[in-house]
């Protein structure tokens, strides 16, 4: 056969004679240079020259002809012998260029048919081997389609319902990998979800069983109709969107949580596994909790958040922050932190309505009963109840308007911390003259506002600074300490009602000092600085601060303006970061360390990556050298789906130059601080890159995080610094307009009385 007519030719090996063909004759040697070794199903290896312009189907057909294989060529496919990766038209050129050792294997259709058939046999050994293979093959689109067309999903669910131990682990992992696809599993019903929850909650389930079970529930939570790809069509209906027929986006929080509520202690088990010595188990549990927090609906929001608080999930995460395995969980912990910021913001903006919400009424009754003071009436016959605790009037909704349910919760926790102390301090204040009493409830709400400002609760999508905030997760305890500080400062300074704002300013100063560098400071120092500091020392420090600060910034209208500018600045930086991704950049391909999962060896030292205009794919090309990449995506044949990126973790891979120059380094090479990895839900590393400088590293790590639907968390100090700097510049520009006109900014605005009738109209402003 001549090379002109045949793009695929076998050639003899230098070291061994040419292999025998099916009829026992030796193949003719040719003068063509072979590109790849190919191993047949019989274990015979031949050297072949493969034309990269052909399709894989044509390559397989000509291989079968040259090797005189009697079965139809459609029964076969090519795979990488070392990685088992299926050779497709998309990666054929890469395999030829990299001289990959290929093997002739069953086609996806044949392999899928065999595996589905073996799943029905229920023989333990056969089943285990089949499931082990299914874990790998199910990720491939061609195989998965054939597997689903042959009823494989039904058989896999049946296997999960009836097996145990390692066989069950293989089956659940196969299901987890299948669910990485956005089609094919829309028939999973509530009975299956309930079974997975039972498996997850069972004390007898192995760790390698619980890991994929937890990941499956996470996938189901995220398969919410609101997360369906494509634009969300506006509708006048207030009901949630309905998934189209066949779409896997038909589950979500409600579906999963209903089944978790049926299994007693299931959420307890998930939270408890945050303390698991198995890092992957703790990571999967953390990711499931984050998914539940991100997708919880309004109907179950209060119940779910209450359950998490009851289980002390914050305390468990704080323990993880100081754990030796925290490097592997950093991204998950920061996501949890960002989720709790959103929870706190929602509580702060939720009105206290005791006449509507039984929980609000119960909390207020608890506070009142523990004050141990009798109910009295004023001269007009109105109850004098909440004013005795330090509120301005009896309208409780109005008193909590600025701090919402968050303020109510904090006051409840203050009472719970020491009910006897609360009763004592209330009675002590009531024994003083009216003008000398400390308004305890008002002070509590003011401290909530101070803490919200300190942790930027008014911009929940961008408030996480990329560092651990254990004190923020201890919000209620910090509030209690700060309120004790306020009361002590009030007493030591002999304050009166007119001094309230002065003590607030003292407390603001102390909060700023005590809570700085909270990722490094131990908790006992926080307690000491709130409970033991002297009034004179705090006052002297505050006076020094006032010399360098403008009192204008502490006024309510200016604080509100700063909140608005912070949100605008954060959105501006987000657009700038995404623009950097759209432009693209060169990165060094790093050597991943062990915790980034399976290693994907790049074909070149450098990689150029660029985000497409639809913000759905990250296109790239590997190259031994840098070159000028044209605009668009023509030069970038490979791509990573943004939806498949589950985490962006940093400091995860080493420079290949270090590995090359220091081959005798003991253990793993040190990771570069400018490195980052894109991890899938299964922990597989999709990309391991090293940025050229700190700016590019910040642009891409934060940009990729901001692409996520929940906006993720800010990783770098650069991004947080830009947001802060833009806010301060914008604030100064706004204030220049006022100060130039010498406009006096009031500390607050009091709304006038409503109109006595409707005999008025709004004039047109010119």
C-alpha cells in the first residue's frame, strides 16, 4: 500500500522484527517515519504513522485494515495507553505531536453495552470491576450518551440501592462523575435522593462511600432552575422558573432539604464531618454546606439557618481555620465566610415583627422576662416596658429598624451569656436618676451597627477580604464583649445621657484596634482588650486618632454614602477583572503539588488563556515558547468550561525551573506564591498556572472567583485595596462639593409628619 493513498502506515521497529498480522504474514516495512506506537487488543505493539488531517474514525478504519482485524472498525476506538483518555477529533493532533502511546480498544458504544450488561448480573467481582471502569469512562461524552441510551442510569441506580462497601463507593463515584454532565440524569427521583441521604447519614458508611454521596447531594442542590444555562426570561409570575422537559436543572435546595429533613440527624452528620481527619471528607462536607447556604429558598431560610446555628457550624469552621489541613480547605472556608456575610446582611435588613413572627415575639419575651422588672404604665396609661431597658420608645419595630433581626439576636445572646448580670445591670440603671441611666438596648443596637461597619456587612457580595475572619464568625460573642466594654466605659467615666455619642465613639475606636489582624490574633487577647483595658488609656488613644481623622466621616449620611460607593467600587473592580480575562494572558505551566488532585501534564512550558465573550469557557493553548496570539479564539484550540471550575485555590504548584535546576530537592518542591489551580468538583486539577507578577495573579484569581454566580470571595489584598481606594477617592470628591459650599451635614434626619389629607400633588422639577 503506498503512502500516497494511505495516511496510516505501520512500520517496523528498530529493535524488533515487524509484528505478525492476523494470517501470520509479516507486514511490509515502509520508508515513512512512524508517529506513534499502537497496542492492539491482543497486546501486540506496532509503530504507525498517523496523518493528523484525518478524523479518528478514518484512522481507526485504516488501522483495522492494515492490521487485518476481522471485526467492523466501528467496534473500536483509540485510547491513550497511559491515561485511558479517549482519542477524539479534538485531541488527535495533540496525541500525535506528543507521540502518545495509543491502544486499540472497544468503542464507547461497545464498552457501554458491555458495562450495562454486567451491571445486571449482580456478581460481586464482575460488578466491582465494571463499576471501576465506569467511573473513568462516564466522563466521556460519547460513552455517557451510549450508556444512557442503553438504560445505564436505571441500572446504576438499582446497583446503588442494593450494594454496600467498596462496591457502593464505586457506584456512587460513577454517579458523581455522570452528574458532571449537564444532561442525562433528570430522571433521578426523590426516592434516589432519600437513599443517598440515608447512605450519607449512616454511621456504618465508609468514608469512601460518604465522599461521593456528599458530592451528589451538592450537585443536586446546585441543579436549581435558577442556575440553568442561558438567559433567565422575565415573567410577571412570582413563582420560581420551571425546568423544561429533560433538563437536569429541576432539583435545587428545596428538593434536597426535604429529603434531609426526613432522615433524622442528616445535617448534624454533615456538620460533624467538618472535623473528619479525612481532608477530602471535610472538604466535601464544607462544599455541601456552602451550596445549601447559597441556594436556600425563602420558605426554609429561617429554619435552615437556625439549624446550622444550633449545630455550631461557625465554631466547627473556626476550628478548621487553625487546623493543619486548612491549606487544602482555604477556598471552601472563604466561601463559607462570604455566605455568612450574606446571612448576616439578610438578618440586619429583616424587620423585627413580633406580631407576625412568633420567633421574634418569643425572643422579646425572653429578654423581658430575664430583666426581672415589673410591668408599669405611664401617666397616660401606656405601658412603660421597653423604655426601661433603654429603648427610645415602645415601638419595637422602629427601635430595631436599622439593625433588624441581627440586633434582636445579638441582644438575646447578650442576655443568654449571663442572665443574672443582665438583670443586675438593668436594675442598677433603673436605680439611677433618669439622666444618668445607660440605655442598654440602644447601646446594643449601636454596637451591632459599629460591627457591621467594621466588617463591611452592607456590601455582602464583595466583603470577604481573602483572609480568615474567625472573630466575624464569632459575631455574637464579639458583640457581647463590646457591650460589656460600653457599659464599663459608661460607668468609669460617670457618663450621662448626653454623653452617649461620646461613648459610642470610644467603642468604635476600641473595636477598630481590637479586631485588627484577626487572622493572627488569639481570642484571649480580644477578651482581655475588651474587658481589662482602662478608660484613660482608651480615651488618650482616641484623642490621638481624632487629630488625624475628620469627624465628618462618622455622621450617618456620610456612612450611608460610603456604603453606596463601596458597592459601586466593587462592581467597577469586578468588571475590570473580567476585562483582563477577556484580553487573555500568558502563564507558566506549573508542577502541581499533591493536594491538587490528579496531574494533567501540559504539552508546553507556557499557556495562553483567554475568556470567551459569553463568559462560559476559558480557551487556551500550550506552547514551548510565547508567541503573538491573535484576537478571538482561533489560536486557542483547547477550552475549560467555567461551570466545571469548582474552586480557585492559590499557592498550589511549583515552577518547573526549580524542579529542573534542583532535581535533588527532598520532598515536594515549594509552591510559588504566584501560582493557582482550577479544581473541578471531584478535586481534579483543570489547570495549574504561575502568573508573571502579583498584579496578573490578582487579576485572574479574583476575576475567576467573581465569575461565579455568588461572586465568590476576594482572594488578593490588591483587589480589596483597589475597592477601598476607589471608595475613599469617591467619598472625598463627593464631600468636596459639600465642604466647598460649607454645607452642614446633620448627624441624622427626622421625617416630618405625614400630610393631613390627600389634597396635594408633586410638582415637576425642571
